[in-house]
C-alpha cells in the first residue's frame, strides 16, 4: 500500500516535474552510496562529464552515465552545467571523439535505467531529479545550489 | 666647351643636388623602414591576436582535455602562418611546441575552459617571425625608397633644367661675352633675356659700368702717357742734341747719365768712356784740385759752381777749355747727385788770347808794346825783383826812313826787333817803346854781364842790312842807357827817365867823338 502511495506520488511528481521542466528542475549529480566521494565541485563534475578526467578526486576510475537523445532533463543538465545547448555539446564530442583520445560517457535510454545502473555500479556517476533518489545513491553536487 | 667644364656651375650644382637628394632619400628611406618595421611589428601582433581568436576554441579544448594531438595540430597549424615563427601550448604539466629559433617577443594568451569562463586551463604562446616582419617591412621600405628616388630624380632634373635655363645659361653667356670683351674698348655686355630686373641683370649693368670706368681711366692714362712720352722725347732731344756735354753723376764720381756731346769730347781727347773719371771728372782736368776746391766751396754755400778749366789733352797746341757749371741735385729719395755741364770755350779762349796779344804786342815787330812793357815793369817792381831797364835808341834810322821810305824803315825795325828777341833769355823780355826806341828788361845781371850782352847785340845790329827793294846795303847803330831797380829808382817812371838820361849821355858821347855804346845811369852826372 505504502509502495503504491509512493508510486502514485512519484507519478504525480513526475507529472508536476514535466509540467515544471520549463521553469525549474531540481537536478542532482549522484554516485553510488559506496563511492568514497561524498562531495564534488561544479568543475569536477564538468571535467568528468566533458571527458577531461576519468577518475574521481580520490583517484578511483569513474564512469559517467548519460542519457540518450534530447531529453528534457539532459538539456537542462548541460544548460546548467556548461551553459551549452545539446547541439553544441554534441559538436564538442564529435570533435573530441575524432582524435580518439577521450572516451565518451555510457549512454542509457532513460532516467529509470540510469538509476538501476547506478544502484549497482559503485564507480558510476550520473544525474537525476532529486525526487528520484534511492537509498543506494548519494548526492555529490546539486545543480541549483 | 666651357659649359661642360668639370667645375662648371651646372655640373657642380647637379652633383650637389644628386648627392643631397640621394642622402635625403637614403635617410628618409631608413626612417620609413624603421617606422614601417615598427608598424609591421604592431600589425603582426594584431595578426597573432587574430590567429589566437581563430584557434582559441580548439586550443582551449586541447588544453582542457590535455589532448596532445589536438594541441600539436593547433601549434603546427599556427606555425604554418608566415607571421608566426613558432607556437607553444602549455597545459597541466605538458608543453607542446613547434621547432623554433628564439623565444623573443613571445606573446602569451590564456586558454580558458570551454565550459567555464574564467577558468584558465593552459596557455598558448606565439613567437612572431622577425625575418618575416623584416622582409615585409623591407619590401614596403624598398617600394617607398623607389618612389622617393623617382621623386627626387624628377625634382632634381626639373631643378637642374630650370637652373640651367634661368641662371647657368645666362651666366655662361655673360661670362663668355665678358671673356671676349677687351677692357678699354667701347664694347658692352647685353643683358640676357628676361633678366632685365634680376640680379644677373644688375650684374651686367655693374660690369658695364666697370667697363666704362675702365675705358675712361685707360683713355686718361693713355693721354697722360702720350704727354709724358712727348715730354720725355723733348727732354731727351734737349739732352742729346745739346752741344755741351751734360753728365749726371754720384758725388763719388760714378757716371749715371751722359749725352752724345760728352762722348764727342772724349773722342777729341782720345779717351775711352769709363764708369768713373774720379770725383767731378777730375781725371779729365788739368788742375782737378782747383775744380774740386771751387765746387766744394760753392756746394757748401748751396750755390751753383761755375768756372773755366782746361781739359787734359795730348795735343798741347790745341788746348781745350771748358766753362764748367756744376750743381748738386737732391732727389726725392734724399740721394745727392751732381750735374755737370761743360761748355767748350776753347775758341773764345783762343780769341781772347789773340786779343791779348794784340793789346800787348806791337803789331809790326811782334815785340811787347810800351803798354805791356810798363805793366811788366810794374809787376817786377811789385814783386820787389832786382832788374835792369835798358833803353836803346837807333842811330841813322831817320835817314834811312827818309831816304828809302817807311817800308824800308819798318824792315829795319823788324830786323832789330828779331835781334832783340833772340838776345834775351826766356824769363827776360824786350819791347818797342816807340818810334825807333826799344826797352830791354833783364833780371839778375850785373854791369859786366850787361856789357857783354849789349856788345853782342850791337854787333848784330851794326851788321849791314840788304834792302832787297832797293838792292842797297844799309846799316844802323844804337845808343844805349841802363838803370837798375831798386838801386837807381824804385819807380817805373824814375827808372825809365834815368835810363833815358843815360842813353842821351851815350848819344852825346858820339858827338864828342868818344863813341860810347852803353852808359849806366849812375855814371851820368846831373
């Protein structure tokens, strides 16, 4: 029952979220709960997602998880993190990939799958709505802070 | 040609102008080059900034991702640009650079993170290529220099042409005309066209004025010279044609000037011309001491000396006498000269001598006349000499004169006179006292000597004389009286009277038959 209630709430919130996407989304960067890193700066987050670094500040190898296609959350994430449209971010990647030196992030189709992946992968890092946090994950950086 | 003279105005001007325009061109090209170079350096900086802007996105990504390959691509790409000699990218610990020679004038730019403005992820440095900048500056500078040289050449050429037409050509014309003009003639220079009011025109006017002045001056000088020549000619004529020798000499006797008459005089006395005949021509005079004395005395008194002196000559029968006029001349430079003029007075002297003879001698007998006899006696008295006055009167003369005429009487008188002339010594003399009376003066003789002399004389007088006109022999005698000076008298009249008395006594003795020849005055009783 409680589970249903929560599910309903999530649906509601999702609806709300979809509704308020244009305005404000409370996106957070998360890692597995078992990851020793507990807090990251904006730059550290950028460096990991834009391919500069492939490790956490403590030296553990990191795997950034991204979403495919042009999803609202993704658009919002990049807009807020690096101030670029997805088109520009893609252009960047296409240029960087050409040199073959940087490995782009792992792509998952949806936020749900991202959460599932993140739950079991201690060295992954991804972004999601704060309301979708699970107990297996922890916030290392909040975009609207 | 004169106009092509190496040091001619046009050539000099052209050389100066070409050299100065070259110098100005050279200096301004250098200046231009310097400015161009600095401009080019600025330009290259700007270009490099542009380059940075162009590559900054890629470079930022490369630095951000520490992408060595990409960075290499960027720097190599930059280095292909001419203005960039080399490029360096630094990010993290990495340095990516191209090959380069130096690191001067390095220009550094910050490389920002492509995602976070203000986050520096590395540096991009570029080194401008000095050779490239220089080359460009040189190219521009060379173009400028070419333009300047062309401009300067054109300006020089135009200036030379203008100067040639405006100044040099008229100057050469003036110079040539002046060269052909002889000063003193009436020829004048013509003012070149279009220079009526220019400095060259003034120059020609001045030259013409100068030529006029010169002509006048030369004419005046010529007149003066002609006058002087004429004067000199006349002076020379006076000097040369003078019959009297004129000599200009130094006080010590060196002859400076003499005329033709002087050489004629020397010819006459067979003497060659010399530079010096001693002071006042002393060697030529018989008594130079007298001349010198007289002249010095006159000069000492600032007077002209005049006097008559005899010239030394080998021909003693023709004595040469000159009237000497000597004057001292002080020249402008305070030198003293003597001028001597010798007037020949030989002829006059001879005539004077003749006159003297006529005055003192008896024309017929050529014995001294009574007047001269008296003068001589007076002189002997004045000199206090001892002498004797012998008075002689002919006997029988009156009869011959009456019988045969005056001519025969004169013959007798001349005969007696000749006897008397040869009977007395050189220093003694005899004279015709009058009629048939004669006087003989003897010095330094005593009575005995007189007696001998008288005896000799009478012997000759008594000798018969052949009158050729009448073919008849006649004879005369003589009565003689003598008086001594100063024993008998110290006066002429007294002496003559006493001699006359003594002579009368002799004459008386004939009548008394004693027939004396000679009576001395002291033997006569009063």
